C-alpha cells in the first residue's frame, strides 16, 4: 500500500523527529532527496539552467538548498523570491554555491528558458487560492517548456484534500517527503502532480495510522478457487437489474459478475431483460418475475445466493423500490447502484441494516443521497465520501476521476487504476456486477469495493490500449472482455501505469 497522511499528522511527526535531530538536519534530508530527483530528470546537471520559485516557508528553503547542491555540480541556478521573505539559510547556501537571485522583471524570461523549474512557492500548509505574485509565478511555471518539479506538493493544491481553488502549478514530477499526502492521490490535486516520488526523511516511526491508502497490485487479492472449490463455494451472486426500458444494464451487470469470478450468477427481472441475459450469458440462471411491486418472498423464487446486486436499470417506481426493499431486509451483503441509489435518496430508512452494504454512486447520485451540491462533491471528494460513509453507515464507492472507497473509521481507499475512457454508458453496471461477485466470494465490503474498482480500472486501461501507441474509445463490453487479463496481471503483480 501507499500510505498518505493529512497535514496535521505530518507536522506532528516532523516536530517529534526534529526534536531528536541537530538543527536543520531534516531540511537537509529533504533538500538532498529533492536535488537527487532533479538530477535524474535533467539530461545533464552541468550547464543546465535551473530556476527556483522560492516562497518564504520551509518549502522555499528546501528548494534553495536543493538548488545549492545542483549549483555545486555545475548547474546555472537562479532563484525567484516570491514574497517579502525568503529562507535566509537556504539563500546563503545558494549564493555561496554560485547561484543568484533574479531582479524583478527577469523571472519571465528565465522561467521560459529554464531546463528545470523547482516549485517551492508554498508548502503542505497552503490552503485556498494562490494570491499575487504566487498565482502569476505558478502560471509561468505551468506554461514553461522545461521540466517542473514540485517540492512536497504543487503550489495551489491542498495537500490534505486535493482541492484546487484557482491557479495551481502543473508539475511533471512531485517530490514529497516522509509520506504521501492525500491531495497527491485525489483529483483535482492529483492531476497537477505528474509522477510522484517519495523521499524517506525518517518520519516513519512518528507517523500514526494513515488517513488514505492506495493499493499496489499485491494488495489486491480477489478470492482464488482451490482444489476443493465448486460453484457454490466460490460464491453465488444474485443480480436484480434491468427493466422494460433499460435492458442493457441487466446484460452488463451480469457480465461483470460472470467475469468477476462468481461461481454462479442468479439473475432476475421481467421477461425482456431476462431473455437478453439468457442469450448473452447462458451460464447465468435466469428467473422471470412479473411487473409491479413485490413482497420479500420474491427473492425465494430467485434461489439461494451469498450476496445481492440491485439497481442498475431497475427503475425508480414502486416495482423497483419493492425489490430494493426486499434485498435490504435480508441479512446478506448487498451492493446498490444506479436506480437503487435514486430510491435510497428518498428511502434512507432502508439502510438500517446489520449486513454489509456497498453503495456505488457518482457525484450526482451522492449529491441526492446526502443533500449536497454536485460541484462541491467534485471539488472535495475526500470529505464528502467520508461524510457519506458516516451518515449512511455503509461502504461508499464514489466513482469519478479519482474513485474513493470509504467506511466509517477506516482509512479511505484511493483507486490508482482507470482511464477517462471509462466515462461511457454501462461501465458502472459492469463494476456493480464485479464487486457483487467479490462480495459473494467472501471478501469484506471495503476490500471487495476497492479490489473491484482496481480490477475494473485496469480492465478499462487494457481495453483502451491493448498495445502501446495510445488509447482508443471503448464500450462497456470491452471492459467485461478485458477483466480476465486484469485478474491475471494483478495476480502476477505487473499492473502499472500503461
């Protein structure tokens, strides 16, 4: 796992460590790590043109000390003093190494001509939008042709949440110290970071439990069949999806469950979607139920299952509500998506259950569930997914540019896989079936949701770019077809940015 800690915890760990170290030693560790990464991204350090954007805080000091190290290796290093203050020790080191401070008006040309720009404008404590001249310098750096390396976090990105208000630096590389920060992993902040490099400065023993974690391939462990497995031991998932109007959701959710490793899929709906599922997925057991509201006994006709998926294309009227209520009155794990979430927005009482419940909303659906503004959710995904998990007493998988999975009193899981090509109709239905299969296989709710998001995102990448050379448009069925390869790559530990 990659672990991320919010700013207050990082500050406390830094203070504890600094109390045991000589004065200035921690900053020197950070500067050494920053300079090392900068040296790697430059074709050659000697003769390279480096510009430091130095604010008055510790990040400005890190940038200045790193610049001094590069200057001693032959780089031509110039510093831009962003505000009225500058780190005196760092400035003295830079000047002693042969660097210089640019005069007002020189920075525009220097940044445009630089091979490398180090962003040390603000640190992890920066919140809200950048003010002048920081916003102007951040824009200059983002537009420059040279490589931009951010110190700890791109200036303008809230390190704890990923919020971006106004101008922020777009870095090619972000060098972060001691631990990841949530804002480096969560959009919109994550999209400003480029490649994130973690430098160990010795904080580990002083850091508490993380606030956010992001999986690596070895952390994703879907159920594997053993020599004694049969279809019942592998997990039977029940899918209630589709209606006369939205038949495709039934086919796609069932496909996600079939390719998601379920030992058996039991599908139930009205006649038309049931027939389409039977044609496309003959391995699924289909049950036709009559249109209209039903009592809990309708589930007995479907047969015994170990987890339920309910909602995709089901409709939001009395019939869909009755099926959702029937599922949520059972003592089995249940995943609710799409139309089921719309019903829950008016029937939150149905969530008063002891069994695990996974909700998979996008920002608009979550807005209806918790009475929030959609744009506020997109801007502050972390705080809203936590709020939803606490209010709804459920595992909440918030879909979007960064998929987050939250449960009350647990670190939030950030999904590192995916592609914008997944923003197409039906892929959410595939995810629902996939997570439902993992639930039926016995995974705890938060693990099933996080593993499902990981595999789904990887399958999307594989479908969009099966060979090197760029991504192509995909449909939901392409994601289903790529799931077996996503499972294989994850098991082999070779999932990576493609």
